[in-house]
């Protein structure tokens, strides 16, 4: 196990993290976008790492069962520590998501997948495992998600806008209809660095684009929405 530290979420959840691999901003934004509240839902988080997306939801009130799937054992061990400490009904599975199939479908799937294809390779092995597809194409991802989620269930993900055409094409090819997008910008006048996507398995056609999420205002302070998304000590 690598060196760990604890990130305290808004309502006191102690999220265990690797000191060399801090939770990406994209994960907090995805959790906020999905806004999984209430009870009785079964959620699957693919490419979960240490489960920051799911644990953000639990910290804000979600109480359904969750399964985290990742092919890396070390971040899943951190997730188990977080779940055990907080008493959350979160389970983990170290597996290739393209090979995993549930006994029954989930109500929703969450995923912050690797963004970059094999033309943009990182030399660092740990960083490459998080950032680069390494054989997991958008089509592979959505084929797996389609086999994991119930009909009319939601698939929430984030991705780089540079790959948006690839992502939307792969979603529709696997019968996951893109329903809502939100773009994220560091400032109002900057190019989007992230796109948040809500798709519905076997959903009808019709795509809406919500307001952009802006990280910082013109005076270089964080926007109110951004402060709600992230923890006060993180941004």
C-alpha cells in the first residue's frame, strides 16, 4: 500500500486517498452532475479508483448500495477503508470492466474514464493507468455500461471535449442515448476543459445542453457553484 492521507468531505466523510494521486477535479464535477440522492438505488461506478465520485454522493445523502469496479487493487483498498470507516454500503471488485456482468442490472452507472487514446501516451505507469485508454475505447466502455444498467437507467460520465464526437457516437451505437450535457470552463472566457454527459439506456432522442460550470470568476475567486461542488479545503 502506498502512503495515504484523508480528505475530509463536506459533511465529515473521511475519504482515503493516495498522496501521489489526488482526486481529480473531474470526479467532483461528475458527482455533482449526477446528484444521486434518495434511497433504494443500486449504483455501479466503473473505473472507480478510490471511489471519490460515489463517496461524494454518500457524503451528500445518497444511501443506496454501490459497487466500485476497477482493475487496480490499491485504490480499491483505499475505497474499502473509506466505506468501513463511514459505514457506507459500498462494495469493491477488482476486475476488467469489459469482462464484468452483474447478476441484475443497476439503476445507474457512473464513470470517470481514461480520456486519452494511444496516440497520447504517458511514460509514468500509474498515471497512464488513470489517464490513458490502454485498450479501453469509448465503444468498449459503453458496450459494458449497456450490459450493466437497467432499461431507462442513467449512465453518467465526464470526458474531454476533444473526444466528444467519439464519445457520443459510441454511446448511440450501444443504445445509450445522450440526454444532457454540461461543459466546464476554468473561466467564462476560456475553452471548456471537461464535458459532463447524462445518457439513458434505450432512451428516446432529444439532447439538452445545460449552463456551463465555471470554476473561477473574473477576480480569480471560485464561483459559488464551484464551492458547492468541491470541499472548502480542496479548491
